[in-house]
């Protein structure tokens, strides 16, 4: 099974891929709105051979969903219409913070961080999702 992880944003969308064991950051896609994000992500999913899509869901720290989560769900619904795959949503709280911490530990130059943070966040979302699947089986 090929999983695609997505960190959805208004200007950039991070994409990661996994065979079900280890997630790997693929790219960051620049987008100009919801429709553009849906179109470009559908193309990327097809290109990568995706069979399942996991989208990071931005929840508030108290676990409630706000405007960003609603927009993300609209993105997921539109993506499902094009790809025929119902997305799995996974809590993305603090993934960007973790991605920045990882990049700081790796001592990356600031200009490289901007281009990598979204794809690395998608990788973290997807890996956390895969790990949660393994934990459910135990």
C-alpha cells in the first residue's frame, strides 16, 4: 500500500510518501488557492502511485477544530472527488514545531528551511499516522 501524506496550506502544500513502513518527504508544492491545491495534489498522488491519502488536520490545543480545520476538510472533500480516495485525517498539532526543531538540529541554512518545512511536516504527519496504525494492532 502506498500512502501519501499531505500538509495542506494556503500557499504551500507539503507532500510525503510511504510504502507503509517509513515516511519520506517528497516535495513542497506552491499553490494559489484551494482549487489549485486540489488539482496539483491530485496530480502528485497519481504520479507517486498513491493508494491512500493522509491529510494533517490542524486542531486547536484543546482538541477543537477551528477555521483551518474546516478549510482542510473542504480541501480533503474536493481531493476525494477527483482521486476517488476518501482521505484519512490525522492530528497535526505541533508538527511544524517538530519540523523546525529537526531542521535546527540539522543546522540547515534559513533559506533551505522555508522550502523544506512543509514537506518535512507532511513526513511527520504520515509517519505518526503509520505508527498509530501499528499501535492499534498491538
